[in-house]
């Protein structure tokens, strides 16, 4: 996603949307993901993960190109809807395919290391691509070409996914059995619901930092838009380093330390963003990068272990992702409205308080036995 550093700037400063309209577009994106997440997970479990990944990459590419052509709110809605559908198709299916591919060879204990390596490689590559996008594209032509190039890369992903080999599986349950079984697992299997509520809180802190505040904080601190990609590249380097060592850290210090450190680090980052100025303010986002590098590895490792039936693994993972996107849609709209109505610091404080609400619900949910 070479356009990731410029999303807010592109939609507001370049295309003329208000911050509230931007928040509305993010609400549409996350709620379309929500509406399609579980059905796409069922399709992945029922018909195969490889075909779902192929379709997801294809739709993502179309969404990127629609963004590039968008000059009004309605066209942006189409782009957000396409990109959301692509996200939903890929989300859950990728992690489930990786875990089951390892499990087919009795290597599921290697999942955390494999997930971390994939996360590290992706973030490390963005650390190369984003500064190049700054210097070669955005500085001369603005952010629009980054959407066209990302769309082309998505079609490379189509070919990559098509060449994957689906791991051998038992006879699949029906779509109704998969859906009912996955919902039952979430409610009845100790630990899953609690982990999902925790995951919502961390996801909100991670995503709102980049989606709604990355561009406004940098702009308020005098950072030119054609340096946004370079700053995000530094953030992603921090994520790559964390992802590379996360499996070893988990083995040494345990999951509980990681589960506590991630939200506390993000809360501290938001607090500091309200008082620190450039260049330190830009570097504070490296905390987000570090937590982002560890978050999927930690939560998916635990969730995959708790899911007892591989036939509905992608669906359970999709339910977790869906829950996160529901909250993020509302939070993005709140952040966009507050950026128009109040100061940047007030908006950050309001979003931080809202993002922490899921953590207050954790004591009400039974612990894993």
C-alpha cells in the first residue's frame, strides 16, 4: 500500500473532502468489511482459501484504481467498498492457510515464527518503497500515482496467490455448520471472546493513530507531505524489527507480558503526541510501528491455538476481524468529526478515550480455564 502515508492528505487537501467526510468514508470502509468479513470467511473455509485470496487481491487492485480516479464523495464510496471487500476476502483466509499448511506437516508450533517473518518482510519492503514513492512520485506528481502503482502490485498478488498450494483438508462442513460452529466457538470456548475484546482495543489504538492522526500530526509539526512516506517507512522499520524478534520474545517472556505491553505502549504514545513537537512527534509513531509488528503475531497465535476445528478457522478469525472493524468505523467517524469541530489535541484525547473502552469490558468476561 504505497498510498498509505497520504490517505488523509489525498482525500482532504488534494480531493477536497472535509475531515468529517473522510471519517464517513472510513466508516463505510470498515462497515463494508464488517458486512462481508464472516461470509468471506465461510467461503474460504467451505471452498478453499487459495481462491479467496486470488479474488481478494483482484478486488483490492480495482479498489486502488477507483481511488485514483475519484474526485467526489460518491466515487470514493465505490473505491472504499471495493477495497473493503478485498480486505475481507483476504483477512482470516491468509492466516488460516498458513496455520493449516504448517499443521499438515505437524509444524504448527512454528506458526508464530512464520507469521513474524511474513510481517517483517512486508514492513521491511515498505521501508524501501515508501521513501522512493516520496522522492520519485509524490514530490513531483502528488499522491495519485501511488494508488495506480499499488493497484498494479495487487495484480502481482493475484498471480502469487494463484500459484499457492492448498493444504490437504478433511471433508468440509456445510456453510451453515461452519457459521454456527464458529459463533459457538466464540461464545463457548474459554478465552476466545476475551481475546477478541482485547484485540478490538489494541486494533483501535493502532489503526486510528495512522488512519486519522498520522497526516494531521505531521502537518501540524511542519512536515511536508512529500516526506510522509519516509516517516512511515521509519515507523515500519520499527515494526519489522519487532516482528522479526517477536516469536523469540514470546518464548522468553511469555504472552501475558506482550498482551500488557502493547496497549500500555500505545496509550503512552497518544499521551506524548499531545505535548511533544517535531521532530520527536514524528518519531513517536515508531511506537505504533513496533506494536503493529507484534500485534497480529501475538493475537493470531493465541486465537489459532484456541480454535479447535480447522474447518472453521478462517471464519473464527474473520469474526475477530469483523468485531475490530465495527469499532474502527465508528471511531474513524468520531475522529473525523472532532478534527473539524475541535483542536487536534482534543480530537486525539477523545479518540484515545473511546479506543480504551473495550479494555474496561475485559473484567466482565470469563477468563480462560
